[in-house]
C-alpha cells in the first residue's frame, strides 16, 4: 500500500510572515516566557548594580 500524502499549504508561509521585531516582542511578552524574561531582567539589574560604584555599599567596612 503506498504512503498517504499530506497536503501542505505553502501559499501563506512567505506572505504572512511577521517581522523580526514583532515576533521578538510577541515572544518576550508571552505569558509562557514571563518567568524567564523576569529572571534575565533581574540578573541584568544585579550585574549593573554590582558593576557600578553603588556595589561598594555591600563591602564590609575596612578596619
């Protein structure tokens, strides 16, 4: 018995494609990715804080 063929609609694959920024924005604002995006943001803020002069506040006093 020959294999069954699956019909594939290729007409909409090129004309309906979204731009890079629109698809990236949709991915970042998706509720499925909220925890990952939030953790990357907090990590970035922590690195920026520790790299700044405000990071010295966390050092113990020098005696």
